C-alpha cells in the first residue's frame, strides 16, 4: 500500500507538472515567435540546442547518485548514502568549475553567427548568449544530486511539484527580458538567473526533508570515483542520444532546409511530444519506487509495477496518437494562429513513431532505476546515431517529413533488447508478463478508484 500511495502521489504531482509544462509552452512559443519573428525564432531554437550538448559533461554522476542513495537507504545503509551524495557533489563542483572556465574562454573564437546566418556585427551578442546558456547547464548539474535526497525520503512528489513551478519562472524571466530587448544574450542571461534560483530552492528544501544525508568533505570517497565514472559515463549515452535525436535533428534541418523549416519542425514536434510527456510522467513516477524496491529486494512488486506501467503506457500513447490525428491541426492553428501551417500528412509522419516508441520506452525505466543501464546505453547511442544518419538522408530526399520519420529507426532497433532485458531484471517471464498486462488492465479502474477514495479520506 505504501508503494501505491507513493506512486499515486508521484503521478498526481507529475501530471500537474506536465500540464504546467504544456501551458508554459502554449504561451512561450507564440510569445517568443511573435517577438522575434519566424526566422529568428528558428535561430534561437538552434542556439539553445547547441548549449544542451554540454549536458554530456555531467558524466551522469547525478543520475547514478539519485538511484544509489534511495537503494542504500532502503537497505538501511545511511553511511553509503552520505558518501555517494558527498562524492557526487564534489565531482559536479570540479566539473562545473572547469566547464565554466572553458565556456568563457572558447566561444569568443568560434564564429557561431555564420552558421545562424547572422551578420558579423552580432558576434559579441551570440558569444555572450552561448556563455550564459553554457553556464546555466553547469549550474543545473546539482539538481540530479539533490533529487537523490528527495527519493531517499520517499518524497519524490515534492521534488516534482517544486519543479513544476520552474518553467513559469523561466517564462517570466523571458517575458520581462523581451519587454526591453530582443537580444539573444539578454534572453540567455535571464535563463541563467532562473536556473540558479532553481538550484538554491531545490537544494534547500531537499536538506529540510532529508537532513540525515548531507555533504561533508570528509565523506568524499575517492574509491567511489571509478564506479560513479563507469555507470555515469554509461548514463551519458542517453543525453548524447537525445541530443542526436532532438537537437541534432534541429541542426540537420537548419543545415539542409533552413531556419523557417526549423520553426515548423520544432513546433510540430513540440505538439506531438505531448504524448511523450505523458509517457515520461509514468516513467518518472515509478522510477524512485523501483529503485527503493530493488534496494529492498521485493521482486514480486517490481514485476507487477513494470507490467502496470507498460500497460498504461500503451493505452495512453495510442489514445493520444488517435486524438492528434483528428484534432492536431486544429490545436496547432489555435496555438500559433495562421503564421504557420501544419499539413495533415506532416502531422501523421510525426505521429508514426509513437506506437513503436511505447513498446520500449516505459520498460527502459527498469534499467535506469537499478543502475543496470550500461547495455541499454550502448544500444541507445548506436540507435540514435543510425537515426541521425537517417535524418540527413530522409531530410534531403523527403524534406521535413523525412526528418519527422527518422526517429522510427531508433525505436525499431531498441524494442527487442529492452523488453528482453527488463524481464530478466524484474525476474519475470514473457508468459507471466503478457498475462499480467491483461490482468492489471482489468484491475486498473478498481485500483485507481480505491486510491482516490483513500486519498479523499
């Protein structure tokens, strides 16, 4: 029952967060589009995507720690949890200092404005924008480490709720900036200030919720560096793959089809990825509970939780895809007005990968939550590289439709491995998994109704 309550809280909090993110995007995209124009909005998307590649410098230490800490607490080993937390913060701080220095020194010598088709006179503005966006990335590294304290306290829903207000702070910062200037550097600086505020608030509340896990220089364990580095490096295959799959596609579309195509591609993908956000809500809601259950060694609950999550994801993704097939164009026009047009056939090309993606995406959280993700990491990186190559070829041959379809390549490559490995990790069988999906599907309405009743009491 404690697991059910925790997941219910996580789902509720993450559900609000997804709604919050969607609402922010509904306001933010047309706001920036109106202020900058179609071409400059496309350039801002490309510029923002460049800095996100620096997420790879995190080496995944925070992700590993966010899993290790609740597993250690579940096993009653608070000393290990404190060592992991202290060691991770020390590593992130060192990486941040080195990264900050490089972020200030290198960008002035790179003519990024040429790639964005800006005049040379804007070199200083674009350079500053890259510096501020880069520094924001390094500051954000602390969030994953602090998340481990929320998970250890079984208060993940609190972390999610706090995070739901951060996009609004970003939006407010951008809105205030655009009242005075359309400078990319000023917009980037406002995001740096916003993210710094995030880290301070997030860290302070996590300490109040889990005071037993704190940073101490004496607890920094050099012997843990190797383990954190190995597992963390594998974790970085995921942001690298995501960068290839999402930011990489933007760069490819920019290079082959131009900034206007980037704007159409980016906005259409944002609409369609509302379905992916729903699946991400499921993943993030069960992730901390899976880590805790693995630490406690309760594989019966682990297998059941995996079945429920996959079944719900299939229903949600197919429902969302069919909804957008019929109402996607209407929503797009309502969202952005008549400044951009989304054809029905382009929308369908974006939706085609959704049914394939669901068959591996939710199941992959088992690999992540247990820090048994290294095999998946290698395959994910290979799959997204194949997808990036496919994006180049398909964009050249089919235009935006080809770029939209290219993500399907990664899904097809990953489905067999992820499902097979997940069953091994959960100590489940294919027969029990299929039977469990059907049973949990029938019982889902009853379970949800009982949880709601208990919550209202």
